[in-house]
């Protein structure tokens, strides 16, 4: 699925590429974005699932000076070994939207910026604010580790072939000093109703003795009540509230990852 030229230019411009940048591109297709990135970056590594698309991209740059700057990996982004990169640009296959975001945020060393196109609704959840209808665990998890902003909406008529849904582009900048919190543990707060089970799972993986069900449930409920969060849904809590709740559990010796 290829995006129109005007949107390609905007996406590349928003990445603020420098001649020294190494770029990772996910889902290049036949290379409309790739050729523009190659004009500005030091080199580009693309990850393409479809060998036919990879072959078309290879033909497109063959014999051009940019050919030596391009490395094509054929395979699944979720399983691929990622090279070092400064910038990620992606016309993201919708089925890997969430895995892509969290793999990028957990990647080390931390990259500078990512400009990512997603299905519109997914993108709007990434940039949603607490208290709004679209604010969910996804929003909190991503915004704990990055600054994410909406770049633009892209109508389906700007693609060939046209998809069934609208798309949007976001700009994601990882925090230079991410909070010293394991993502798995922060994510364990995602469903307050499951905190007891999450704690039990953590105790099991740590080979720690646990109390009987009643005592465990009572301890979790005591922390929720004393923190003032027993009536709240985790999916609608602000980042500050979630971090305070996690700290309250830690004070009681309760961990989730």
C-alpha cells in the first residue's frame, strides 16, 4: 500500500533527517518513502515481509548512487534482528501496530525519533489525553516512555490501492531518561481487577511464598483503598495516578514483574 507523494514529503520532513542518520524503515513496499529517505540519510535498512515488494524496491534503486546506501531485510519486523538506527520511519502494517510501538520503545540504544503511520483510530489512542474517551492502557504505556504528537491525517484516497480505513501519522520521541520502571510491571497495573492475579504470577516466577487467596486479595484491596483508587478503572487513570499506585504497592512489598 503506497502513499501519495505529498504525504511522503511531509513524513520525511517531520523526521528532520541529517546526513549522518541511519534510518530503519518498516514496510517500504515498492519504495515511495524509501527513495526520499535515501536522498537525505546516511543509509537505510528496510524490513519488508513480502519478497515481491522487496524485489521491486531492489529494481527501483538498481544502478543509482543510492543503491549502496540501502540494505533490505526480508522478514517479519517482530522477529527480525534490528540494526542500530537513529530514526525509524514506517508505513506500518496495521496488524503489527502495537508490537511495533513497544518493540521500538524497548530498543536500545534509544533512537532519536520515529515518524509512524497507523490506522487512524490506533494513532489517536497513542496521542489521547487522560480523561478523554480514547485514553486507554495503550495511551498510558506509550506516553510513560515517550513524547508522541499527531503529525497529520491521511485520507484513504491518498493510497494506492485505497484501504478501507483512514490513516494518521504520529511523531514519537523516546524520553532521554525513561522512568526506572519495568514496562511489564507498569503494564501489570493495566487492569485493576486483575492485580491480585498479576501479583500471584509475579510471586510464582520469583519463587516467593504467597498467602492464601483471602489474605492476598485483602492486601491488594487495602492498597487500592488507602490510595483512593479502589473505585477507578486503570484504563482511565492518569500517568501520575498509575505511578503513585505502583509506588503504593511497592511500599507494601507487592510487585507485578
